[in-house]
DNA sequence: GCCGTTTTCGGCCCGACTGTTTTCAGTCG
């Protein structure tokens, strides 16, 4: 399932490719994850034990993060290989895929009105209170809840009071402007880190000598987006430091401050949580507040089996009944019998087992990157000249820079005609003569047309050092067609890499429908590389997808896709994604010199 | 409902906060 059935265009064929035949698309992982989440919510309302509910939520997460079709896995009896999915859930997934629904969902939907689930998602209200409201007052929707709160009827229920009525009304008002509270606005990582690092530096300055402040939370794990900022500090004067948070220009207001820390909000609306640690327990606090929640829960669960209880304050040993504190995270992990786990890996995706077995990868670093293979100039939609980009790349310490402007059909007034590309090649060659200390490569970011062909003739592409092929049009094709389109480009012998392979824009545009299993298989077979586009809005491939690609034997490239000299620095976010994908230096092609990389390409073409 | 460096049965992270409570349940991260 999900694999290529028909013959694909032979590598080396120069004629227009024919689209490949691919299998009937399966029920999407997103749809399965949503169904499991709904069933978890319904069981929660039904009063199931919390662990059963958590099992459904854990399974939904595993399905959402799976890089292959879970419906296809379930058909093969292999969905049980995913963490948190056992025989029961595999059966339910199979039933869902084959009949379109799950019987227990249907039964519980009949029992609880749909509006009740919405109520459980309001802050301060959970399943217990929703059920109470339903049984005591007959409340079955947010509208009914509002009426009851306004009529001061909530306080007639034992355990509820006037303050809850007020907070419910406030939450309902909030919900109207933001229909799903779980979809609260998140900030892209680049912006969050920029603000977070400024806050940390500002606090360190105000705290004076002996004060250290660092980012924790999801910003430290370098996730795609961030909900709030966690800062961890050590200082000799805790109260003074907490108060000084409000003096920073980014802070709109401080909601609380004390010796243990402070809470605040930036002018841009991001919640900030400052925690002040005693130096001897900095490791415990930092480990706790870096998360992720799933990583910490799994870590603690494993520790309990060994008689150890982990919290932000230390590790309690049942054997001695004492709590030990740890100045560094290294000591925390060591005490638990593990090697140190880099923050980017802390997602409960197998890192705990690997750390116990001493099998964590040596993650790629920014310093490993030798060159940039995707950049734009004024020839298309960039803002700097070839020389300016080359000089900036050299200043970053790169050995090479590929100039890859858009191609003949790009549109927006930025298309580069074949004639213009010929001229551009000459300009790049001339600039390469002028500039010392960096090799400039003549390249192009070529459009993959809807039929899978490219928008320059092969004879012209052959004159280039480096070709990236990307989809920039017709995003709405069905999965079969899009997969065939992409594989045709992967099969093209002159294509070095596929740019931003899924087309996603974080928080704005979902990936287009595509069978990535088939794409990875084709890329591994042909040696065509796949890009991790480092633009902070894209980070495409994602961490999950890049990890699956590497496992499938695909070689990756990390590209800034810079449109001006300053955005060459976006490489940082691509490396972050690669690290979250467990990638080492060996997985990434542009950690190699240009001669080595070129040799790899030529080898793949044989 | 899942899962095993004490278990195939009986467990399943930890602490803070809030609001409503005379000792705690529910929710949250």
C-alpha cells in the first residue's frame, strides 16, 4: 500500500515524463488522529479512567507523527509497532479506515451532546465539571453554559461558585474571538528565539555579575513554533531580578513576581515565565522546564520503576529517602542511567531508550555546514547581487554558494527566461573569477510543472552546476497526481535536489497531498537529494519527515533559500530541524566540500 | 488502553494553582 505500482519514467529519458500510477490513497493520518482524539474526549466524558483517555491521546500523537500511512500499517498488522498503539487500537483504526467510523464513537456520540466536548476545552473546565454541569443543570453547549452562568445558576452546584461563573463568562468571550482554545496563536521559532534571547540578555545585564539567564521550554528544543517563553536564571539577588523583568522594553506587564520568579507578557502577546533556580539545582529545574511534557512523563515513569522520583527540585531516592539535587542536566541524566540528551531530541520519540543504550546520534551542528546550495539574487526575486551574496556567504565561512534564481515560468514578474539564464551563468562565472575565497556555482531553482516536467530544456540545464527542482504551482492536485509529479522530477537525471518538498508553511498552509513513502523511496533509489528548507516559515522537510527520509536512505541538503544577504543566517533553523530529525553530519550533503558533493551526484547518475 | 532491566497483571510523573473548601478535587503545564 502507498507504494508505486506502475513503471516510472526511466532515469536518463529526456522526453516529457508520463505520470506514474500510485496506489489508492489511504485515510489520512490526520483524520485518524482526530478520530482517536474525539474518542478519547468521549471516554473522558463517560468517566473512563484517566489512563485510558491518555492512551487515546498518546496514540493520536503517535499517528500524527507517523511518517507513513497508519491505515496502511494497520492493514498489514504493523500499526502495533507505533508507540502507544496496541491490538485494540489497531483494530479500531482498521475499522475506521474500512467503514468510515468507530462503533464506540457512535455509541458515545449518542450519549453526549457535541457541545459538551467544547465545554471541556474551556480553561478551568474539564470532563468532571462538564459532566456535572450536564447532569445537574442539563447544560449541553457553550450557549447553555453562558445562560446558566449569567443566571448565577452554576453556584447552586456543590463545588462550584461565583468565581467560576465569572471565569466561565470570560473564557466564553475569549472563545468567540478564538473558536478553538487549543489553536491559540503560536509564534514561529525564529521570532520566539529572537525575543527570548533579547529578554535573557536584558535580564542578565540588569542582574549584574553572577546572574545567568537562559531559554528553556520549546524554544530551547527548537520546535517549529512556540506558545510561551520559559526563562531560567541563577542569581545572587532573586527578588531584584524578578522585579527587573518589568523594566525590559519588550515587556508589557508583569502579572506576578517573587523570589522564585515572575510571570509577564510581552507587547507582542507572548506569555513569559521566569524561574529562578539555586545554582545547586539548576540542572533539575532546567531539565524540567525544557520538557517536552511527553519526554518528562516517560522519563519519570521509567525512573519510578527504579525507585527514583524526578521533579524540578531534584531526584528523590526511595532507598535513602533523600532528595538529591543536580547543578547540571548532564548530572540529572547520568543519575538516571542515561547519556545526556540534547534538548532537540526530547520529544519521547525513542531518545530515552537510545540514551540508556548509549546509542544517541552525534547531531549535526551549524559549524558542519560547508556551503549554501539555494539562494536568490536580483535576477529573480532576491534583493542582492551575485557579488553581494557571494561575499556574505564567504563571511559566513562557506566554501561554496550556489546561485539558484527562479526559472522560466515563475511569474510575479520574476521569471528568468532561458536567454536570461544563459546570461546569468556568464555573470556567475565572471563573479567567481573576481571573488577570492569562495566558489560560486551557477544554478537554478527550476519549477516542476504539473505534469512533472521542468521548465527549461535539458540542454540548458546541463550547463548548470547545480539544479534544485521545486513545486510552486498547482498545489491542490490529488495525492496520486502530486506524487507522480514529484517522482518524475526526482527521476530527472539533471536534478540535484528537490526544494521544500511538501510545500508547507508553518501555521499557514498544510503540506500538499503526497505519498512521502514513495517519494523517499524514489529519492533513495536515484540519489536525488531532498531539501530541508531553512526558511523559518517553512522548515520543509519537517523534523519528522526528514528523519523518515534519512531512515529510508535519502541524502538531505539544508538550504537557507536566502533572498538577501541577511537571510543566509536562516541556515540555523534548518540545522535545528535536522537535529530534531536525529541527523548526523553524514546524513547531510552540504557538510561535504563541493568536489565531494559533485562526485556523489555523478556517482548517483551512473 | 498500553506495557515490562522486579510485572502478561497491575501498575501507569510531579507539583502548583485555583476555588471552594475545613482537608480537597479539578485543572494545568
